[in-house]
C-alpha cells in the first residue's frame, strides 16, 4: 500500500470510529432506536418568573399580569416553602404552575469547613425539599457555597457532596422534587461553574434520581464556551433555566435590554427536548408593564429562530 493510500485509509477509519463514538455518546438509554438524538419535537418554551420581578401590590395582581403576558410558571424563594399548602393553592387557583424554589447556599453550611455546621445545612435543605415537593415545584435550586463561605478545596467540596447527596437526593425523590445544582460564574463561586460539572455530579449521585442541574444564561455567558453545547452536555439532567442578559451593559437585565442573544442556547434546549421552565431572574430597566411583555415576545422570537 502506498503511503498516500495508507493515510487516506487511516483518515477514513478514524472518521468512522468518531461517528460511532458520537452515536454512542448521544445514546442515553439502552432503548435508543438508532435514529437522530435530536429531540426538538418535544421541546417547549415555558416562561416563568420570580414573583418579585412582576409589578403589582398583591400576589393576585402579579399573577393576573403573568397570565396576560403568557408567563405560566412561578419561581419561589426559600421562605415560601414554610407555608407550602397556601402557595400551592394560591398559585394553582390563579391558573399558574409552580416552577422552582430559588434557595441559594444557606451560608454554605452543608459544605462548610467547620464540620459541625454541615448537619444544619442538611436539615435546612431537607425542609426546603419537603416544602417544594408539597407545592409541586420541579426542585430546589442549590448553590454549594459562594466565595468566602468555605475554605474547602474543589475536591473536598465534591467529596462532601458525594458523601451527603445520595441520601438527600433519595429524600428529594420521595418528596416528588429535585435538588437542582446551580453553576455560578467565578466572581461568585469557585466550585461548580459549568453546566456539565453539575450534570456530572447529578449522574454520579443516584444516576440523577432526585437531583439535576440548571443553566443561567448570565453565568453561562461568562463560563461557557458554547451555549448550545453546554445545554446538550446536561441532557436529561437539566431541570431549570434562568433567563438574564449577559455581561454587556446593562448587566443582568431582562432579555432584550442588552446585546445578549438566546438563539444558540435555545438550540441546545430544543435538541435535548427541554420542556421545563425558563425563568426570569434579572433586573428590569424602565416601566415593567412595558418591558416584561416585550421580553416575553423577544424570547418567543429567539425560540422560533433556534432552528436545529
């Protein structure tokens, strides 16, 4: 065989092997039928919002505006889980759906370098999970630790989570909800900064039972090299998405108020068949009565442009 022919055959073999590995990587279940892993036909844009972003003197006023603007999900704060029966009733009675609970780190207790603090972190998270389950939320958004809340290294934090999360995730599943890991940008946290890292933790804990990851467009714009790829890397472990403009001025504002585009990220969401909530967690410049419905329309246009 001539040297040129040898190289041509080698390239063909590598290409065939690469194609085979891609198919295997896309295959998430043993029942994969060999067809395209593109699940865009199942994907839906379901807009949610944190309550405080919506204008109105009473919650009922806020909910009425949300319905009018086509916002169907309500993202709650941690304190809402203290009265789950009330919040489940008031949200559903107003024709909306609970989406997630934005809980944070609770001082980073669960991952504290002070071992005695960790049990309090476990207990607090379990209480939030129980409340979220009763309300009907997809999960409790959890940050292991913000900068300055622990002295543990990345490896030590991961070990704490792997020692603690199997039982916590099992508890979450029993409550009908999930722990949702939130990757942040390096200015806010040194541990867990990319969506794939959160998905890997979810995979290693009960293979994702009772635990998942979310993506926040603002943090992702700082830490991810590719929005579409980041969401695809999460796959079925993706449980929630936060909507906010990126690092351009004005910073972390509602979609459409800066240069941040969402098409590439939405392509990733479509590819994995994402049908859970995308929720506003952002500031709003100007008249909210005008700017929030404009943002909803902007997102719907971006979703339509996200062709696979």
